[in-house]
């Protein structure tokens, strides 16, 4: 901790800086692999890449705010970035890389390369850890989970429209959206189920945040004392 203080970092800012670096490294590795492989460089079409880009930008801004006292992203933005990272991790590990899943894609050689591990495992876990450790506390409501659905639903629309317009192996980026393998009804059911899951996951984030916030209030002796504990220590201007 003494080293962090001498460097002008508290634990929160150091953790967020590390998360930014994890995301940036994973995104760079993913982009490089796609560009180096034969065929189109289509890394950008995947929810994994887009969600981790949002996460890296958000936590880069949070780390910068901790270092320099700049304007940090709002709790709603942080909640969205955290939710999208969790969606990436859960969909990948439960549906795509799980042999028991009907949507398992047999690509063992790429599932757990270093950049895939950073984007699909480490970054989501670190985003969840930051949510549990640092909040926001009590600033979000259930309606925000509905707002956060905008981007995932927009992505589903993008993936389906793009798939109807292009060909190739990555016509549909995910097997549960593949209209060449499944009927329109099946894909619609998949999208509805995923949207419901994403909404419930967002509700879970806000509920966990409120629960942890109430526990910290009780430990601190009340809401005023809890806010004092949770407020970041201002950086020394010297």
C-alpha cells in the first residue's frame, strides 16, 4: 500500500488501472489475431470485442478520474459496462465453450488462448469484483436494468441484419443467431430468452449493490458514516 501511495494510487484506482490494462491487452491480441489470419478482419463484429472495448474505456476513465480528479463515468454507465462484461463471460463459458451446451462451438484451440482468457474470464471477473468492492452504492434502481438492454438488443438486430447481407464463415457471429442452422422461430426464441436473462442479470446487479450498500451502512453506523467510508480519498495535489 505504501508503494501505491507514493505512486499517487489508492487500491481502487490501482485495481481499475489493472482492469483497463487487461482489457486493452485482450483487445489488442484479439485484433492482431484476426488481422493476421487469412480472410476478413472481422474481430469488431463480436459482442466480446465491443463489450470489452466499452469496459476498457469506462475503467480507463475511472482510473484517470482516480489519478487526476477528472470527470468519472456515471454509475449508470459503469453498471452498463459491468453488465455487458458479465454477459460476455457467461454466454461464452456457459453456451459457447461448454461441451454440454447445444451451442458449443468446437474450437478448443482458440477458446482459451491468452487473449480469450483475458476477455472472456479475467475481465468479467474483475468487473464483478469492482462492483462488489467499490459500488456504486444505492445510486441505481431496477429501471436501469431495462435501460441497459438497449445495447444488447441493438447488437442482436445488427448481427441478424448483417447476417442477411453477407456470407462467409462469420455470417452470423454466434450459433444461436444462425438462421442457416436454425429456423426463424428458434432464433426468435433464443433472442427472447437471452434478452430476459440479460434483464434479470441487470436486476441482479442493482439488487446486489443495494444489499452490499445496506450492509456497509450498518457496519459504519448509518448512511452518513457509510458515505464517508465509501468516498474516495482526494489525491494529494502535490
